[in-house]
């Protein structure tokens, strides 16, 4: 590590431009299940590296602010979209 670089531990809160993993997002949003983060990834910009998701903290903050303090994240925010080939097929069981 050069003298100009600083080392940040995983326990420090990420800065606004820092890349966050799924575990970081879970800690930041106080979510217990990674599936919830994967569902939110449908609505939050992200990148995938192999099987892992990466988010910018600024995108997470913008999503939470867009929801507003009186608009909780609902089940419809977490609902996954049906694949294109299934959109014309009527589901057997409706949610």
C-alpha cells in the first residue's frame, strides 16, 4: 500500500461512491435476508460480477429517498417480473 492510500476495514460505513456488496446493503438497510436485496435489485441499478451483485451506495440512498419517509418498501417493490415468454400465459395460482 503506498503512502497516499488508506485502508478501510469492512466495519466502516461506506462512502457515497463506494461499491457495496449484498452483505453491505443488508447491513446498511438493516435487512436480514439476501433474497430481499436480490428482489430490490430489480429496481436499483447494479452490476453483477459472476454471481455476485455490486451496488453504489448513492444508488441505494437515492432509492430509499425516492420512496420517502411515509412510503415503506412494499411487497410490490419486491415482486419479480415474469419472464417475457411467460407474460402471455395465465398463471394457475394468482398471487
